[in-house]
C-alpha cells in the first residue's frame, strides 16, 4: 500500500531534536518521555496526537543532537509518516532506521494544521483534501526504499544475520 | 580527477581507489563510540540480546559515561550503572566514566586517529576531524548495525572548503572562527557535506582550539568537519603517547568542491550567537543583554586554552554580584593541568564555581541548568530553545573569553575590553 491519509500537525523551520525530545525527559522510558514530545513549543502534541495523524514541517527538520529518542517518541505516539521540505541527516537516517517514512516535499508551507492530506509515496504525489491542492514529493531513493520496505534497520539486520550464519 | 580529504578517507575504508561525491559506499568502521545518554540503553542492548548478536570487534569500541556523570538522581545513576555493566559484560575494555565529555576523551586517549572512519552515538563526533578522522554522529539503531557488521553505508559527501587566512588577534578565539563560519553557511547549509577547514588561521591554532571548530561542523548540518594532518597534529599525538607516524592527507589541487569560502582571521572580532539558533550570529559589539550566568565548559569550550584565556580575562576582577560563573573543564586531565598551573585558583579567586568535567549544564541535565527568564552566555555549542534548562530561558553562545568578560560586567561584553 503506498497510500497514506491523515490529519496534519504542522510546524515550521528548524524543529531540532532538543524540541522533539527534550533532554530532561530522556532518563525516563520512551513511553513516559513521549508525553513531552515537542513540549518546548507545543504542549498539546504529546497528549493529543492520534496515531495516523501526519507530522508536517518545513526546512531542516531534526537538526542538532543525534538522539534517536526523537524518532522513538514520535513512533511511540504513532507517527508513521513525516513530510518536510528538508531534513537534517542524522534524524533522517534515524527515522528510516526505526521505520518512520520520511518524505521530502518543497511545498509544505501550503499545508496547515488540521488539513487532511493523502500521500501516494510511490508516485510522489501529495493531495491536500482540505484545500483541493496537489503537491509533488520526492521519490524515495532505492537503498532507502529497501530498508523501509523491510520495516527499518532491525529486520534488515536480522536478514543480514541469517545470511551471515549461513556462510 | 582529484579527491578531497574526505573522499580519500572514505575511499580507503570502502576498499576503493576512487570515489565521487554522491556515490553510496559501504565503509568499514575503524572506531565506534557510544555514550551513556544514547548508547547501549537506547535499543542497542535490548536488540542485541534479542537477536543473540555479537560485537564485530570489541577493541574498536569505546564507551564513555559523561552526560549523566556525576548523576543528579537515581534514574541517571541507574543509566550510568547500566552502561558500565554492559561494557563489562561485552568485554569492552575502553570504558571511561566521570572524566569528561566523550569527544574530548576520545581524542585525549588516542582513540581518534588520522585517516580513520569513526562513528559515534553523539552528533558532535565530528570533533575528531581536528585530528584528521572522518567522524560522524549516528543514531542508536544505526550503531547496533555497526556493532554487528563493522560497516555502515555512507553517501560520499560533497565538500565545502573553508579557507581562513591571516592570524587571530588577541581576545579572538577558535570559537569566533566557528561562529563566523556558521553564520555564513547557515544552520543547514552544509547538510550531508563535509566542511574542510584550511589556511593559516587554522594551522596557527593549537590542537585544543582546532577541536572547537571541528566540533561545531554539525551545527551547519555537516556530516564531518576535517582538518589537515600537520606538525601540530603530530606533536599533539606524540604528547598523548601516540608514537605512530601518519600519512599526511590533504585534498588534491584539482579536487571538486561544492563551494569555496574565504575569510580573514586577522579581521575577525568576537562573535555571539543569539537565541535560539546557532547561526543567529552578530559581532559582540552589536549584542546587548544582561546575564544571570556565564558558563565555560563542554567539549566545545572547556579545554586548556579556554580556561587559561578565561583566567587571564578575570585576573584582578570579580564576577559581578548577582551573576554566577560556572567552569567545567573538558576532562579530568584538563582539570589537573589547570589546577597545576594555577588557572583554577585564579578562576576561583575571581569568584568562579569550579565543577567537575561533565556534560551537565551544556544540555540542561544537571550542574548549572537555568530557570525561567534567565540568560546564560555559554562557551558550548547549542543555544536551542530550552537547551540549558527552562524553555523560557535564553542562551547566547560566545568564546570562553566573552563568557569571562560578561561575568565581570553582568552583561554581554567584548572580551577585548579586559586585555
Ligand atoms: S559537552 Fe555538550 S555538546 Fe559535548 S558531548 Fe556533552 S552534551 Fe554534547
């Protein structure tokens, strides 16, 4: 299935990992820490986000610390798909590794909070049902598609382990 | 076609003679570094256990408990304990704790060497570029992959060449070079790229100042920040007991860059990054704010040259009343040297509070977090919203010299006024 539809939570540029996953909550379990996801700028996200909603931001999402707790708290809350204009590299890799689909789209400024969007990630098309608009999204590079299709890095490693043992 | 430094290192680790920016390769990892905050306890230990997986080469793994040391509460203490026990159980002999931020320890203990490919679970792993390692931060699950396979896929990065000519004037430090470069490139301007620092403005600097510059490459989104191996690198490595001679790796004259930027170190004045982004940078003379706290410390601004400079500025002065100056040396060996040379005494005499070597306040975990409405000038590397404590606090980044001068006046101050 390459079609995802959901309600939007919308943020702007430079949402860094200190915002997504503040350090002070990192000594707690991921389930506990998840309640404080995005809390420096949005106290409602951690408690009101519903699985299936889509996380949308603009430029340079996930800059700063390499903390994997950032994608992990998002995943804990049920985030499966993120759309942004661009990503910081470690965050991008971390999302793919934990099995969150990261989509690049240059037009996320046209998407607003609570819009309903549908993403066809194989074709690279995002439809904004609330506004009756369509945007182009970047197609996912093959080596990343392979990881995403397997469900992240862990299943990939399990696969590697089997092959390795067979040798 | 010629290759850049980073292309040369990546090519060697991938077993290739030639690579080009954009190409995806499997690189063999020379060292893998984990800290307490994002190391074994996040996914790694649990998944390894579940999969019955083994570390590919324990001698190439270094584990450092630094963020939660000394622990502020039982939860932090449990994390450090877990990290220590996990290292022991896995037979990782390169385990350190309580002696300072991981990046300083990696370099000081000779674990980061020229020409190596190094990955760490902390984003400032790019610091090791100062000694010529191609080093980058990765997430915990990715580290699990490295621990099992000993390799990682990398997209060969393009390189931005940053040339600093001239020589810094008194009162201007490596931190100012860092901030000025970040101002120009922007906080995402080097995403997926290597930033290569060359020129007399860099080669004239001692190793501990160079580390401050490589450390902050990630603040432009860079994968690595690299410097050439030279006499200073060789002398530094000898000083920490690394006897081996290394090949001098530099970029070929016909290497391809995504851009080349030129700066003049002799024209640089102290720089300040204002809240809440690292590229929100101004000349110190254009920044006005009162401060509640000044912080000199971290893997960015807590080394010997930093503390020495702060002490020089503070000599004969006192920290302003109502302001606190906290000093955390970047490692216990920096602590010990500064103690021996009287630097810590001078700092304490001026009213500074000397803390152990720790990450602590740098990321708002303990030992100097700030409250609502409070302002801190800090020699660390990030001024993100809430980074040092309350989400309603304000962090200005500057050199240790600027932090010391500001501690004297109680407001952001040009350190050159105290020279
Ligand atoms: S000192 Fe600060 S930047 Fe350095 S490793 Fe510790 S928390 Fe990170």
